[in-house]
C-alpha cells in the first residue's frame, strides 16, 4: 500500500549510478541546503551488478578529485590501449590512463560516500510515473507518493523517466554483447600485460563498432571482459551478425560459454538536437547518452551531474524551472563538445572516410582539462 503524499523533498533523483550520485554530490558541494532536500531512489539494493566494461578514464580522475572522492575498491590500472585492424596493430601508451573496476564496487562506493555526507537514499524503490500540477510534479513509485519541484532522470539508457516524458527524439541505441571469463594466460595476454584490446577488424563485415577485451579483478581473481558494440550510426547499411562475430572471437580464445549466459544491454548515444529536459525535469547520464565512436560512459556520467546541478541552482535563484537552456549548457560543456567531436569521428569512421587507428588516436589521446 502506498503511503500518503510526502512533501519533505524538493528534488528527486531517480537512479543510483554514477550520474545520479554525481548529481547529488555536486549539489552537496555547491548548494548543500538543496542537497538536504533531495531524495535519491534506486530500484535495486546495493551492491548491485551493472553491465559495463568498467573503465574509469578520460577526465574522471579530475571530477572525483574535485568532489573529494577517494575510492578504495579492487582495481587494476591500465597504461596501454592496443587497437587492431586485421593484421595491423597500433598501441597507445599513456600511464595509468584507465582504472578498471567492477561497477558493483564502484557504484556502491560512490553511494556510501554520498550517504556519509547526508544523502537520503531509498533502495528497492522504483519510479513509476509523474503528473504535473501547479508547478510541481507528483511522483508515484512502487512505495510512495511524492510532490517535488525537480525530477532528475538518472536511470540509464532505457530510462523510465525519459519514457514518461514522451520526448520526440530519434532512438539511437547501440547493441552490445558481453561476458566475463577467467583470464587464461595461454590465450589472454591482457591481464598480464595490463592492456585493453580494441579490435575494429569486424568493421569490414558491417560492424559499426568494435570488439573489446579488457582485464579486471572479479571475485579477487584475474578476469577478462569480452564484448562487442554495434552503434548502427548508419542504420540503412547492412547489419553485422553480432552473434556470429562474438562466437568467432570467443572460439579463438577457447572460451566455451553457452550463448544463454551472454549478456546484453543497450547504449544510448545522443544527437545535439535531442530534447533532454522538460519543465521541472532533467535527464543525466546514460538517459541522455554517450559518444558513438568508442562508447566511454563513466566520465560522461560524472560530468552530467555538474551540468544538472548548475541548472538546478540557477532555476531556484531565478524561480524559473523551465530548463529551456539545459541542452545548450550541455553542448557548451566539455561533455557536449567531446560528444560532438566523437559523433563527427563516428560519421567518418563508419562511412570508411577515416582510418580506424586515426579515429582511435583522436578519441583516446588524453589531454589536460
């Protein structure tokens, strides 16, 4: 049975991944009084597993340092990115450019940090829908009814908040396949050599993406995450056979895991014209999307939280919750600029107008921010 309408909170964040937690942590840093009036609901209970390669890279360390977050979780630092295209190999060496983690550990650590600073967290609570009335939103979850001023959808690529907003946006969803297996030194060199392998060879067979092999620590043992992504940047081009490609990749490594144990999850990528807000509502993280050339997700998620926070603070100061300029804020931020850059690279790469290694170098060369 639902409880009576709760009015103790001004802001609701739906989703307890990096984007949702980052939004609250930025609120706590810049507007602590608003953070006190914010509730975050998470449909599962920590620690919960999430499909993800688990690479914390790009400008993530800067955001974590800015938020005074020091993570103590099992991790593996990577300095080499090895790109393959047929028989050709290009290696990009950048010391400790990625910290490989398990999302279960990473998300839980972020949540515990936020809780220690005062976050009101409700686990096992699922957003259902909302109605707008008198400049407020009435929120229904599986447990409670709320009245809030701002709703933040941080609930992933298949965001329920986004769906209930009825946005007139094109649906850009990349398909993925993924599994983790114990590292076999005879066939897997990634763990021993502390490298990530990104194989773009299958682009010759219509794959608008790549195959990856990433080392990580899982259950205190050396594992390799194997997967592939197909962005379908050009949807009218012939489709690659993802199951066949993945089967061949696993066979080469003598991995005999049944297809029923393969896992899949969509990855959303945005267009700069996308509508990502409505009056009193903002989307963040995967609910908006990541770049469509080589994915990259966690650093986007962390930064979306900062953009949303600045928009919310201005909304309260100006008493204007239309959020009409939210998308423009994203486009002028590092996040929007980088997605625009990578979208151009994807358009060139998947139309055979840019060499794969040049595309990789353009995206993965780390520059100071």
